[in-house]
């Protein structure tokens, strides 16, 4: 596991999600990968377990895409807890949110 997948795993650990992200490859002509994210034990009121899917041509490329997409969701869902970590500079899914704009202006 390298790249965005390693960052995703480290971020989940910091947020109290004890289950490792599970990657599932679906048998299609194109590679479709789903990552399942468990519920945080430290922030149980923020979200339930959820999943993200991405499509590509090979597993090696596609699991990086799905990990990056999951990180964007995490940065949006856990906006306040992430504000106190290095992940505060990772762009959320919707980068027009006030918290993200304030962080970028502070740079």
C-alpha cells in the first residue's frame, strides 16, 4: 500500500476508525474498485460506515483514485477534527466550503 492509500490509512487511524479500509475489485471490463470505510469510534456522531467507488483501467491506478476520493470525503465529513491535523490542507470534495476557503486564505 503506497501513495494515497497510505495517507488514507493513517488518516483513518487518527480519526479513530479502527477497521482498515477494505478494497474490493469488481469483475468488469474496466476495473471498478470500492473502498469501505468504517464508523469512527472517536467521532461516532459524525457518520456511519460508508463506501466510495472509482473506475479505471487497472487496479494499481484505480485504487489510488478511490483512496484519494475517500480522503476528499473524509476531509469534508470530519472537517473540524481534521482542522487540527496535517490533513487540513488536503482538498475536500467541495472546495467552495467556507472552512476550506479560510484555510487557503490563511496560507
